C-alpha cells in the first residue's frame, strides 16, 4: 500500500475541511483545522490567527485559559493552544525575529513576551482566508504574505541588529543539515569559542543551536514529503537518525503527532 503522504491533492475551495501548507525557507504556514490541542515549544516565533470562532491558550503558570482570536509567540515559548476546531492560520516566522518584533507591537494585550488580541487580526484573518481560497503558487503566496505582514506592524520597532556571524552559522546549518556539523566546526567558521557562539546564537534567535538544527530538519522533512517521499524516507533524508527521533521532535516542537498530519494529508494542498 502506498504511503498516504505520497499523494497530495488540491481541493475545491468549497470544501471547508481543506487545508494548505506552505513551505518556504524563511517561514512556514499551515491554514486549516487541528483536531487536538497544540502543546507548543516551537523552534521559531509563531503567529496564530483564528479564521472562525475564538481559540484559547494557556501557559503552565496560568490557572485559566484566555480566549482570543490571535496571538504572537516568541521562539521556544511553551503554551497549549486549543483551537476549538476553528480554522486557523499557524505561521512560523523568520528565525531572526524580525516578524515577531513587528507583530508583537500590534498586540493589545500581553503576558510578558506573549502577545494576544492583535489590533490587525481582522485584516490578517482576511489575508489568510484569501490564501486558503486562492490558487497562488509559492512565489505569489510568499510575496502576498510578506506584504500583509509588513502592513501589520510598527516598522519603527525592529529586532536587535543581526550579527553577520550568526547569519553565517544559520546558512551553514541549512546547507549541511544532514551532516550534523559539530559545534566546534561552527564556532571555528566564525572565529568564536563554542560558549560565545552558543550565547550569541541564543541572543539572536531565541533558541539554542541544537533546537534550530532540529527545527530546520522538520522543515526539510515536510519539503521531502511534498516532493513525494514517504514520511520515514523523508525524515532520514533530512538528517533524523530514525522515525522515532523524528516523531519525538515533531511532537515536541509542533504540538501534534505526525499521525495527525497523516490523517489530514488527503485534504491538504502542500505548496513548496
């Protein structure tokens, strides 16, 4: 029997259970429904917008969940999101935090580094609904989303200046994801000690190098699946040691199991 991830179907726009997954190097975007709560400790800043009724979120320090239509999370932040079976847009943002700083400025309420009830949530919901109903290719969709995100934040509030050495390390990790380049080799490539590189990387991205490496491998796995590989082959090709390692990482960072995506793939259009 063929692996269900080998078949990707583009669905008619009238199907309310359809979903779309966009895979770009800078961001990833899922628009659709989640059948179970998301328990996130993601490797990138995340924007979540409900396209229907309010959703709820709860951190480990909260006694009661909060209802909202939108929230913006920094990388590595742990939170449980119950989408209440609403259609949502879940967008993992750029690793260096430029999107996060811009969008956090729109939050009408915040709990430390978590922002919610964005004052642009109506416009963003319209943007994502349009993307779900359209037949945009990858380039068109990226340009459209980029324009909408730029409109949705305060351009005067930007992330700290990007260290070119960290950009170089990110590029090395992306270009050699399956080779598991050592921390010593990464540090040597930018003339830093391992502790200093670890410190700078965490300051710039919000997450440790190891977590970013795993996050990028998840992206590569999804990309390989979109190209027709089975889930196991895609994970191995992306640098995971085995399917168990992949499944554990997937659950820890994306808040759901791989089988959840398997159950939806026939309703999902994947755009690479």
